[in-house]
C-alpha cells in the first residue's frame, strides 16, 4: 500500500558541492546537521497551488526532512507556512513561484517552541519586505526570553495570529485553530491551518508519517544513509538502493524513539577495537567509532512504526507533551476533525499524507481512558511496539524526578 499525493513534480538539482547557493551563514544559532550547507528540494503537491520545500535537519547523521509549505492565495500572492533556511537556492525557487503567482503576502510561524522553525523566520522575511509575519501565541526563547525583534523578526511587520480567525487577512483561504499547552517553563504551541480550496491540512509536529524509501532530500548526499546501514564500525557498505533503504529505516527509528528496543549499545572497549579495524577513520566517519548494534528484529520495529504510511503522533509528544493537557488536545483534535480535508502536509518526514478527519482524530485516542487498544499508540489496527517507548518513558521519569517535567494528567 502506498500513500502518495496527486501531484509530485520535482525541481532539478545541482550537483556542484561547492555551490554558494546552499550556504547558510547563521547555522550556529541552531547548530544541527547539515550546518552551513543546506540543499533544498521543491515539490509541487497540487498543481499551480501548493508547493513544499524540503531541507535536512538532525544530529549525528540522524537526519530527517524539515519542510516549508507555499500556498497560492485566491486573489494572487502567496502564504508561507513554517519557513526553512533562506539560502540562495531556496529563495530562487520561491521567486520562480512569485513571478507567476504574485508576491509573498503572509509568513506564518506555526509554533512557539520549535527552534528549528523559528530560527529561519526573521532571515526569510527580510527577502520579502512586503510580507506580514504572523506568529503563534506565547513565543519564548531559551536560555533568555527575548523579544522577537531581538531574534531577527521584523518589528513593524510581525504580529500574533488573531484569536478570531475571521480577523486574519487570509481567512477567505484558510481556517485555523491553535493548540496551546502551558508547560510551565514555556508553551508547546501548534497552529493547524486548513487550506479550504484544496482540502489540505497544514501541521507542524503533531502528526507524522514514515516513508519506506528515503526521501529525495536525504538521498542527495547518501553518506548518512550508508553510515546507518553499517552493522559495526569496520563494516564497508556498498552504495545501492537496498543499503540506502536500510539506513533510512534505521534513521527513522533513531529519530522517533531515540533508543528503540532493537538497538543495543556497545561497550567502550569493543567500540575502540572495532574502530581500529575500520577502513575509514576520518573525522567524517567519527574516527571509525560506531557504538551500537542492531538486533535481528529491527525491521519489525520499523514495519510497526511505518504501518503502510499511516499517520501517527510522535512518541515524544505522546509521552512528554500532550498528556499534560489531554482534554485541551482532544478538543483541538475534535475541532479539526469537523473540517473537510483529504491530506495532511506535515513539517517532517513524509508529505503529503492522504488521510481523513476520522483517521486524524483516531491518532489522539491514546489520551482517552476507554480507547481501543488498537488505537493506543497509532491510528490503525497496528499499534506501535510498546517496548520501543521504554527510553522515552525513562526520560520522562528522570525529568519528573528532577522537577523539569510534571506528571501527566489523567486520561479523559
């Protein structure tokens, strides 16, 4: 079973590794891979109406797509949801759309806590001086809570999203609703936006879908895929479709669970002995260090995670964030489930995700006391493997013990 959007036209990709088109000078603000070089893949999701722009984001070669969505408005002009790094390549691709459909009118920051999204908004907005910038409520920064203007947001053009949707200048095209959870030291906020003409729901982090094959943006440089396809520090992996797929599926398990049950850590001395035998001892290869092993059943964990590409709520949100306000989350999900949509574009992993409002709502059944066991962790009859949650559960317990997090509220 596959889950594909109706239109997926890809932009041509340059292979010039020294291209300044990919340069991102402010990477130290959020020092995640790929640091100062960020390539972009543009896809036309709905012809002449919706485009996505994928870049990479991650640590230790555990890299996944981070996505911006561009939507054409009815009366010309564009709305940008969750900007990515405004490299020369990215801005050139956006301007190709601007020339045909009008200037960027609105830029949306749909989160308050996602630094990987927030850091790009100010620099991106400077390329489009006529655009109004709308931000999710309760913005905060760490370690100091600074005004948005100090973080590079254009002061005269930046405002909070109106609580009344009808007061938003793009209300004819969009409906939206805000999930705003007070976590004490900051808020978790997500703005869900429905593009009414195309029945497309835009989300940031709450809903994911995992593709079986590595996304195009990850394959532009397959080094990370082949690194994670290794079995040990001295393994030599051939670059082929099978190994790229293996590397991607293991990356997905890392990114979703941090330490899935199918992963074993290797002792320091064993890791050093393996490193001595490694063919590649370069800095890029972490000097041959590869301090973990995959159990034979790792593929079962991935298959349960993917479940034919069905949508689900990330385990970190299921465990640490959303249980802090279960009724609030369910009310938000109930409202969205009344909307008419047939696909979700999320800011990470696969996109678009063909789905229904009913399927979307079932993703949050883990917050309900009397939910069906089959819906406890996923949205279908194939729940996620509970053992894979162990590390996140341990993390939750440690955070609660140290007073950083609080106990989850009772299910509804």
